């Protein structure tokens, strides 16, 4: 019975590791999309005559806001999942 428990623990640990990698890949794709959008903001602002420093600041503000929102959302999801684990 002890061997089965260790085997189950190993399986669960492997599944958790796979899920963590998948979550990290998803956040990487999100970050890449935000980088593209930030570049588009800067490019369009410059094309509209916005001064370079202001356009750069606009793009940076967008990047920071979106990445902060993603980070907070991830922390909240993780917190909710941990709370769900302790309730069982």
C-alpha cells in the first residue's frame, strides 16, 4: 500500500509540474502579445504625430498595466486554488 501511495504522489507531482509549465507558457504567449500591442501603440502614436518620448511612455504604460493585471490575476487564481484545496 505504501508503494501505491508513493506512486500516486509521484503522479500528482508530475501533473502539477506539467500544469506549471503550461501556465508559464501561456503567460509567455500573453506577454509576447502585449509586447506586440505596445509596439503598435508606439508606432501608431508616432504616425499620428505624438512626440517620441510621449509615445514611448504611452506604450510603456500599457505594457506595465497589462502585465500587472496579468500578474495579479494569476496570484488571485493561485490563491483561490489553494483555498479550494484546504476546504476539502
